[in-house]
C-alpha cells in the first residue's frame, strides 16, 4: 500500500483490503471449510493466514493451489515479488467456528435436507463441541410463496454489551435455492477458556469469584 497517507485513509485502505480478501477466499474456498483470514504486516512482507478445516485442500497438490492464490493477491494489490505470503492454518475446533457451521448448513440445504432437520443437526453438533449456547436463524421462502423466518436456539446466549463482542461468534451466508435466496445466520456463544484457545480469556461480567479469607496470624484479633 502507499507509504505516506493519512491515518484515516490507512484504516479505510486496510479495511477494504481485508474485506476484499475475505470475499475472495469465502467464494474460492467455501467447500474447503473456510473459517476466516488474518493479516499480519511486517517490515519485510505481508503474511496472510487462511483459517480452514481442510487445510490440505487449501494448499492443493504439492502446494499448487496456495501458489495460485498468492499470485492472484499479488497481482490484484500490486505487491512486489516475495512481498506477500499465504499460509493455511487448521481451525482448532470446527464445532465452535460459526463460519464453518454456516457453510455446513448451506450445503445441507442445497442438498435438499429439510430446514428444521438441518438446523437441529448443526445445533446439536455445536453444543456437543462444548459451546455455551447456539442460535440458528433461517429466513426466506422456506415453504410456499410467503417469506418467513425460523429461529432455533439451545443453551445460554447473550445479546448485548462488550461480552457479546468477546463471546459470540456470528456468521451469515446466502443460499441460492430454486425458490429464491435463503438467509442463514449462525451465532455461537463460546466457552470461557483461561488459555484463550477455544474461547475468550476474560470472564463474563456477572461471574463473581469469592476468594477464601487468608489465615493471617500476624495480626491476631482480641
């Protein structure tokens, strides 16, 4: 990107770059369990980490597919040779990744599975993977000509506040059905993880830890 631009323009340019990358990969790698992208900028090069459930399919035979994607990104954003690197990273727990589950639901619906059955299947898988709660919403022409919305929920789900930003992972996909487009939204409430691997490190604000009083003999009470 250009070197001396204002901070405001830099933030916008970075956001547009991320959005375009995300759009490219979500279309190209939809069937390979694409679950998001992370951009790390260093002094020498820009590293783009693609998160997916099937990393071997993302890499391709002898790394051919990832080289093709690198070439596309390099040409589109005018990176010099060797200034951009693409890596594939496996998702730690696909049951706690909303993007993966939304894609899964999308292909179930395209395969002709009933909406209710497909949604309950996703809900059960998410809850068995250790999530605190999950919610699946499908809207559009489910049956008949009248569009409506169906919501399926399980477990505990928060809706507002800073904790929502930290704990709830949400993804949306559009399913091109014969009768029209269906909107699919999956929200997963992640569990608390002190290591920060499968969930946020910080506790929910309403969780109170009561500590045991210390046995202090240095100040005896009379």
